[in-house]
């Protein structure tokens, strides 16, 4: 049995206090991962946005890095589209 299956079985049998501790650890780990992703970007980097409503061939430049989001502006000729995006949706180009 894989480690994931062992963890899932443990969760099924856990009491509320144990589940609260598990949720706390999950939230801490998710926060660490978000920070790692965000720290891989710098102002001025060229990126793409991986989202169904945004054309994947468009290129954007990072203008500002906030605590939870990153602001980008399009580099294409024409209207300058500006978005505030979650770091997990950005792809370096």
C-alpha cells in the first residue's frame, strides 16, 4: 500500500482534534509552496498566463509582486491589458 493510502486511511479513522492538526499542516505546506512559486519571479520577467480565458501565446511583463498576487501587463502592440494574477497561473517565457 502506498503512503498516500496509509494517510487516507488514517484520516478516515481520525478524531476531530487530529483532523484539525492535519488541516493546519496542510495549510502551512500550501503557504510554503505558494511562497516558493512567488519567489521564483522578479519584476520585469516575461511570463505567460495559464488560464482558459487568456490566450497562451500572449506575453506579459511583471510590474509588481504583492503578498498573494502578481501584477502583469501585456507586451503586445495594441491595448495594454493589465491583470492581477495568482503566481501559480504564471509560466516563465
